[in-house]
C-alpha cells in the first residue's frame, strides 16, 4: 500500500511542477497498485487531460467523477469544498 501512496503523491508533485506526463505515469502506477478503481482516478485524469489541452477526454473523465460522487463533483458546496484542495492552475 505504501508504494501506491508514494506514486499518488509523486503524481501531484509532478503535476504542480508542470510535468503532466510524469504525473500521469505515477497515477497510472498508483491505480495499478490499488488493484481497483480508486475514486480519485476520474477527476485526477480529467485534470491532467484538461491541462494537456484535451478538453473532450477531460470532460468524459469529469463526467464519470460527477456520476460516481455527485455530492462532491456534481456542483454545490461539495464541489466548492473539493476545489480548496487544488491550486489556481488546477481550478
């Protein structure tokens, strides 16, 4: 489990540094090590795809996040609270 968490956090570090490909590699490995479908995958990859200039795929991933966790990603107070975790470029 610890290696999975290391990859997840390394992905965020790489994202903040602007290396979206490295972030995606770390997150894919964290997802693989998880062995399932972690709840952060749809919104995380939506963010990377958006920052890479791929809005259509980003919307598809974000739609999955909103469907899976409407109270968090569907709008309203949950959405606003979730955004506090992101930096200005990520919002």
